[in-house]
C-alpha cells in the first residue's frame, strides 16, 4: 500500500539517551523448594473439607500452581500480553532526594507498583487468576476485599477477560472508601457489604449481630459461600496468603533482580547490610519480592536481610504466637501454622486496612520462625509521616500499607550512616495513596513541614 | 572497594524482549513561527498595564519563553533531570481492545499523561516554572486552580524545588474535591478558597456578593493580587493559556513523534484521515500535542486533522464569537482575541471543571479561525460513557476532561470504518480519573455495560 511507505517519520527532535530497560520475565519463580524447611501441613477437618471446597471453587490451574514441580514456571504468552498491558515491568526508582534528605549513604530503591492501573500490586495476580478462570469456562469471579485494592483489581481483571465479578467488601471499609466502590461498579462489578444478607453465613451472622461492621474473616466466608452457591460457573479468587498468589507476585523480585543488574548495582554484598523491605498483611508483596532471592541466601552466595513491616495495630510477627489458625470465620479454609493474634483478636480501627490480618500465612511465618525474616511493627502515624516525607522529597504518594515499609526503610537507612559501607535497600512500594488522602489528612491533620 | 566487585548480578531469570524506548527530547519546540498567521496583538490599557504586572510577578525566563527567537529551545540539563524524575517520557499506548470493541480499522493511540505523579499533564510545565522561579531567587509560588490538577502540580513542583506554594482554589471546587486539597496541604501548600478574604480583590467581591462560589476568573485575580502583595519573593505561575506553558507542553507532541517513529507507524499519510485529538480548556494539552506538527502541515508534507474536544457546557470554539476578552475578573491580564462565550457567561455546573473557561486562548483561537483546527462540543454524559468504555476495554481510567477527547476519538474511529484506509488517531490522555470517581458515579449512576 503506497501510502504506508510515504513517510516513515524521521526523528524530528533529538532525543536524550535512555537507561537500559528490562523485559518481562519469561517464568514465575517457585520458591517453595528454597524455604528453609517444608511448609507445615495444614489442618483440614471440616465436612466438607477445605480441600474439597477448593476443588469446587478454585480454578484447577491455580491449585496446581500451589505445588509446582519445578522452580521455573513458564508464563503463558497470553498472560505475558496481559502483564505488559497493565504496565509491567514497573519502574525501579532510585530515591536520591530521599537519600539526600536523610543524609544516608544507603542507596534506596522503590519498586513502583503504584503505577499499575488500579494503583496496587494486587493486579499482578488478579489478571492471571482471571485468565485461568476464563480458560476453564468459569464466567463469574467471586472474591472478598478489605481496603478495596484487591476488589478493584479483580473487577478490572474480570472486565479485561470479559467475565462478571461479584465482590464482598468489609462493611466499614465500604462506607469509608466510596471511591473504591465506584471504581468497581464502573467496571460492572456487583459489590456487596459483608456480612451480607445474600449469603447463608451472612444472614446468620446478621441475625445474631445486626450492626456487625464486617472483617476480612466475614468477607472471605461470604465470598466462598456465595461461590459455592453459584456452582461451576463461579471461580473464587484469593488476593493473598496462598502459594499460587505468591508465585504470581514473584515477578516483583525477578524484575528487581534484572533491573539492579541492568543498573550494575549488586545486591547482597557481604557485610554491607543490604535489605529487602516490604509491608506484610497477607504476605503477597513480601513473598513476591523476597521469594526469588531465597535460593541465593540458602547457598550463601548473598548476604541480604529480609524485613517485614507490619502494623502495630496487628503485630503478629513481632508479638503473636506461632499456632494453628485460619483466615475465615465460617471454617471454609484450612487451619495453617502461623504467627497469630488469636481468632478473637479485633484490631483497633486504623486506616491501614491491608495490614489488619489477625493470622500470618504459612510461608511468611515459616521464614520468620526459621530466623530468615526480620520484622518491625510500625505505628500508623509514623508510617504516614514517612509517606509524607517521600511525597515531599520524591513526589510520590504511596498507600498507607506501603508507608509502613517506607518507615522501616528510613530507619534502616539512617542507621546505615554509622557504618562504612553503602548498603542497597529495596522497598516494595506496593500501591498508590491517591485514594487514601483522607486517611493521610485525618491522621496527620495537616502538620507543618 | 572489593565488596562492590563481588557480585555483578547475572540475569537470574530470562527476560522477554522490550520495545524500543525513546529518550527525553533535548529541546522544546516553539511553534509560534508555524502558526498560519501572527498572533493578534493584545489589548493592554490598564494602569498598571498587564505587561507591567507580568514583569513583577512572572519569572523573567518565562516571559522570554513567550517569544523565543528560535524554533528549537534547549531544555537545560537540570530541567531534563526533573522531567525524567516525574516519569517522562510517558507511554504511548495502542488501544487495541478499544479498537476491537469498536470494530474499527483505526489505530488508536493514547498518550498517557495519567501516569505522572499528580495524575495530570499539568506537571510538565509546573516543574519547569518552579525551576526558573527558584533560579531567580523567588521563594513562593502563587497560583490559582479550578479542578485542582494545576494546584496539585504546583504544590508538588514547589516541594521538589524547595519552595513554598500558595494556591487559590475556586470555592465550589474546593468543597467538592477534598482529596485534591488534602494532597496540596500534605505537600505543605497553603490553600485558600477563592474569592478570598485575604486579598483586596476577594474582600471587595465578598462584600458585594458574600456567598460567591468563585470561578477561574476570581481565582486568577486573587492569585495575581496576592503575588503583587508578596513582592519580589513571589512568582505567579499560569497553568495554561500563555505561550511559555504551551512551549513546555510541546514535549507531548515531540514524544509522540519519536514514539510513532520507533513503532514504524507513519502519521499524516495523505487521504487516510489521520487525527490528533485533545480536549481544550485553556489549550495547553491541545497546543502541546499539535504544536510540533504545525510545520509539516504548513509545508504540506503531512495530511493530518487537528481536533479540539470542548465541553458542551462552554462551547466557545463551536458556538462562541471571535472577540477580545480576558480570563481574569480584576483586569490584571491583557485582553486577547479569541473565541468567547462573553465575559458574563456562567457555565452550568458540570463536573468537568477543566473545560469551563469562558474565553479561548489566542493560539487555539487563531488555529480555529484560520481553519486548521476542527472542534466538537461533547456533552458530559457522553464523555464519561466513553471514559467508562475505555476503562472496561483498556483498563485505564481517565479524567472527565480527557473523556471529552476520548468521545471525539470514538466518533472519528467509528466513522473511519466507512473508508478504505486505516487511519492513525492519537488522543492526548491528559489525566487520571481516580480522584474523579465521584463524578463518574454521579453522572452515570451505575448503568449496566
């Protein structure tokens, strides 16, 4: 077609050079063989058992990904297309202005998941799960959401895959965060408050406790129960806590490895105090970041500290007990061995809904129990102050959950001054804070610079 | 230092290949010589004159950039660093899912300014203006804002440059959009409602009209008056309408040219109906996109249609009169020749605050008057429906202003089916809609897919 040969554009303006970009990984990384010990067995004694329920409501491909046979799990080309479409790989940002403000020798890198279309790393797994659900002929995605980031991600993933979505959102969050509800509904999702009168679990709970504010435990129970009611057309998806979600999130660590290599910035240099830092609620951004590094810690080729930042409102890893427990209230999930605040724990009403879990996942807890994972509990106000500092220096506004990791990183970086080496600190910047401005304003009430 | 040589990371996971990236332009593009006629003279008969006021409140370097001597204006290296830091170049996204949904042969590209940290293209000029203000020893940035995007950008640019900022926000917008106010205040900005009791203009207006809801005209008057009161330490910045802002925004068109070239996608192929489309309020995203293409239209080397999408609530380009007028109420700016709804026009209270201007800028109006610029007035509901369609197909949520351009693009793309060729349509996706979810919800009230 002659018109097409007419005008290959010349470069009409000179352009500055660009840094070496990295591509999307070809495989996810199954880090289960790199854990310091096998995952403890679950307790699953219900009737029906949680395993039987999972076989009904979860896509089979995802259950298979809970126990991959190889370390390298290929990413199908169609999934790679989806991941590119949502903006992967995400940038690895060197926070030079923050370093200067702190007067630290540390090199601080932020892995910027806030740039994804839903403003949260949760989308990395949602699009994969939606893909497999659609492959298996399931037409409705069902899930729960606390703060709303996972719900937004499932609503978007469903829309991109041409599926329906039904989302149970913790009632008090739904009332506090109308923007997230609007987003899901704009995508065509059905959003219900949990506890919900539309499920048998919710009806019973509301009959006993009419004004129940809901919790992640009620929402998981509502969602699984509803998926069971819908039958084979439905797929129940989890946003965290289970191995296949961690597998999908290993893109985080894999991209960081490739990006640091492209920058010629080694990490894990012995004696230097290099760190990987992430906040920990259900553990998926933490495991996604550190998982691909576990092998090199096991074989001693790296010296790297792994640090989980948790909320002081639910300090499971620093003050919880290692015991069996489960995440839902109705008993539809198995009991796993993990650090726990106990099943009756009610966290104070902090704004950081993503870190209010009462029970830690098996993988995170095992890393902690075996001494590979450090943990620090951060108070919300201190976290949001760190978030404000990063906004003012770097121009980037992160979610309250992320700011817990930022506060931990600031502490590590300041301490690093006392040593001779220049440590590398990588922080998983899990999400954007644009929809959390009300929380910032409420907690910090304006404060001067 | 031996530790640094220890471990250059091997590429630990295979990575897929990446598309050719483009760098940041080395120059802005001064398109004034490429306009079809000289810009008409302004009327400036006040005492003091608007020109004298500008000499006091505007950084000199910016006034010089209103009349550059060359077409290519070098971007200082320090400014280039800032622009890279905020995430430039931004992606050029091929909207293949939208194309498929429309069943169009057109290739639709979205220039994604929503990924900037403030979620708006406005930041491209704010960081430059803050740089020159700081260079000249000014310590306080003063400006007005309607919807809040420009105010957010100035607050962030001030913080990154270590300056203070004082922002006058239209009172009714301030009340409707608390998130944008929180963002500015989190950055340390002083935010005042306009009309403001802290300026002589505002005091007089409030005395006459105590419940005045404010407008862009009142806010400009408040801001310039306040900058005059503060004296030489202050710099008054504009977000649109003046040539130096358009110059800064030519990064948009320059990056698009380089990105299309890297994709081997020619634009301006004769007879094919290629389009550049942007919404038009003050005209800065429109001029920034089309400006670098004007030379090739003048010399006939391209066949390209330029289309402005305006709000049907303030349809200056399609229904206004070509006349002299000004943007502020106090008479502190010059009168310029442009398409206007007249000085007494009060637009209906639409959610799209960025397109409610009553008077078009000289450059946009000249392009229209000389027949180079097409225009279409879009109703808000139709615009937000197009925004919802793009969210559901592409997964990207854009600002109400942007959705006017999206609606225009959809119309062009659907019409393109009737022709034989595959036109290229570039839409300037000026901003993110995350903070506008309430507007989407109110206007669309849920509606099914």
